[in-house]
């Protein structure tokens, strides 16, 4: 049986290596590359397959001009659709939308930003462009030459390879093949000796949060693709409950990118996404057109108090305390953030009382509202507030 250019027995060796080695190799990749969740921009949610070199440059310019870079958003990530053809030696080239990847990388770096790119372990990406299958080292070398700092590696057509090589579709074989494919690109990235953040994208299949670190992943998508609507965003965001034990500095659950500013949700709903992603210590990858942001979008993406929750040094992913969607996240220095989400969209918003004891505090406790940017004074027992429909109240509590 063949596995690309590998015989089946070599596949076993590869799998054995994948099981034994990653503990050492993965740590070289993960150490301190993303001690806090990565922040930046990705082209997919707004531009899709139309993204061009000039869109990416405009995003980099806007990242700086808006103050977002200085707030921590440093990755400028091109998603699918940059790929062109391979030459006779198998080297990957960008398509005509991206005339010179090295020059683009240099431009991004000249702005004090970092450069991200996208590929797939399969022969084709999800958009039908050239994937890295059988060319992993060549592609990693090309990325390193272009100055790439971040790779999103998207399963896509590798699922067909998994089916092809195991028509019986034994889930264990599929799982082993998938892990080996991700470990293989990790090795290729390590061989370049360039620090490259490794973002696994396979929609959470096979409990990726359990084996993501083993194959060198710094972050891993936990769900299918997000859409720019409240239902999709909350289904994904609130379903992260329980995954908190798998996240920490250098290894992050990724509930997909931000939709803030793309137009499909209200201001309150976009504040919900920003707050929930921060509580989840999720990557904050904006997915809007940064060159055309209105003041409201900027105020959400640039809420530094909420960003600080996401980027807190402890790197603890928050958890759900209980209904109706009360979430909390411990912060360094003994503080804590509590978010009250009003998940109900068709009733009048009613006052809600948070009891301090339910979130592990006894009064007196200092409280600050992170969206109102206002100290609420000292609380002794409880706090009553009306949370807008689809919205959130985010409180920082400290002794
Ligand atoms: C998949 C991924 C998306 C995006 C597209 C590109 O659907 O989950 O985030 O990268 O592919 O084709």
C-alpha cells in the first residue's frame, strides 16, 4: 500500500516518529511563539478568494494607521487563493494576484507587522488551489524564504487522501494519517529554522485539542467555519465550554476568526463576539476590511480593556459558570472578569442580578465595567444590571 511516495511500512515508521518525537520537536516550535493568543487580521471573512496583494498591503497600512498594531494586532495573514502553479522542480509560485511574495512579506515587516500564509496537507486547498501534499518541505522552505511568520494549514482535500488510502474508513487509520500529515508539516517548518506559528485548521475533527500540541500546533480550530451572523457566532462561541483545560500559553483553542465590522450583526452582537473571544483566550484575528472601518467597529476592536482580558499573561481560557451564559476568566493579580451575555433575542431585556458568591468572591469587591469604561465602585453582595438583547456586560472584579 502506498502513502504518497512512502511505502506502508515507512508510514508506520512515520507514525511512530509522530508519536515519539513531537514531545521534543513540538516544544521547539511552540515555545514562546504565542505566549498569549495571536492577534491580527486574516483575509478570508471579508475578501474570500478575491484577495489581492494590494488588499493585503492596505490591511497592513490600516493596521498601523488605526492604532491596531500598537494594540497588539500584528499578524497580517493571507488565507486561501494566493496559490499559483508549481514549476518543473515542484516549487510553489503565487498566482497573478500576488506578483512577489518576498516583496509583500518585506512590506508587511517594514510596518512592524508579521506575515501569515495558508496551505493544506492535501493536494488541493478548500478553494481548489494548490496544496502542499508531497511538497511539504519545499513549501515550508518557500515560506521561510518569503519571510512567513505564521501558517494556517487547512485539512481540505487531505480528507480525500484519507478515504483513498483506507476505503474501509477505519476512524483510527484516518486519525493516524491526519496526525501524521500535521506532524509532517511541523517537521518541515522546524527544518527551516524560522520561527513560524503553526495554526491547525481541521474544524475540530478527532478532538484536535487533545493532540494539537503533539503535532506542533500553536492553535487549532475547534469548529466548522464561522459566518457573519449571531446564530453562527454564538453557536460556535458558547460551544467552547469545556475546552478550557486544553488551552494555555503557546497552545490555543481557535473558535475561528472575528466577524466584527462585516455588517451581519448589530453593535451589541459584535461586542458579544469580542467579549466572548476574549474570555475564551481565543486568537483575535479580525476578518473585516480594515481600510474601511467605521468608528463603532474601531471602538469594539480597539477596546484595550477587553483586549487585555484576552491577552492576560496567565493564559487561562475562561469557562461557563452557568445559565444564562455567565462566563468568567481568572486574570493575573487575583482579578477576574465576568461576562453576562443576554442570549435571548426576542424578549424584552430584563434586569439580571449577579451574586458575587456565584463567581467565587465575597465582598467588598472593586468592579469596573469594561464596555462602559467606568468604575462601578465597591460591591458587597450582588450587582443588578439589564443586559441588552444579544449583548453583554463585562465586569472586572478585584479585591
Ligand atoms: C476552510 C477554512 C476557512 C477558510 C477556507 C478557505 O473552509 O475553514 O477558514 O480558510 O477554507 O478556502
